[in-house]
């Protein structure tokens, strides 16, 4: 689907529906990494698709649809965080002890007996990631959750490759240091 969007209205709608079906799960998972609340992650994902539909005629196909959608996700998330800043400052304890959005995502892999330990490990890593800057978290999500190569991360974030490398290196060091502080070896 790397070609420019052309054709009649029905074809355009069908093309967009295909892109939504192919990328909905990945975008929701990325939104869950960026947010604490599964409902907010779902809302963010929907906002991304609304914005994508509005801009679908401008999608030129120079990148993969997922890369384009992920950039919309990042812009939408940044706007959301700016709006929430005051609420978070005024009501710092307004968020309850909700289930992590990452725990609500279906895992289609076989579930071995070590699943409980694995969930605990994932919770530790998510806790460390929550304390990181947004820029570092974005690079980690794209690299390890989405398994994108460094060049694709640079294109998605619209930053130089060297910036991606330095952010990834710093993020890995922060994660390692904080996990050691939590008793990991």
C-alpha cells in the first residue's frame, strides 16, 4: 500500500478501511505504552484514525501507512499530554490503581508456566518506563515493541538517525540502572 491514494470514493474508503484493520492493534498497543489507562489508549487510537481519515487524501504513500499513522499518534498524544498537564497538576491523585493497559492486550503466543514471573517482569519494566521522558519512551516503544529498525524510527519521529541512536542508548542505560536499583542483576 505504498502508492498514492487515488480513485473513486468507494476505493478510497476501502483502502482506508484496510489500513485501519491492518494497523489498529499495533496502534492501540503503542498507545497503551504511552498512556496508563486502557480507555484513554482506546480514545487516543480512535482520535488517530479520525485525524488520519481527515488527512487520507494527503497521504502520498512515500512511507508505510503504519509509519504515517504512528506519527499522527505521537502528535495526538503530545497534544493530549499538554491538555492534561493542568489536570494532573491540580489533581495528582485523581488516577486510581487501574489495571495496566498493557496487561489488557491479548497475548496470542502460547502461555507457558512461567507466565506469572514474566508478567511481574513486564510490570517492572513498565514501571521504569513510566518514569522516563516521553522522547526516550517513544524510542523504546518503537524499537522493542514495534521492532522497527533505527532508520525507520528516525523517519517516524522525524529526527536524525544519530538522535535515535543516542536516545536509545540513554534509554537503555536508564532502564538498566533503574532495574538494578530495583534488585535486578
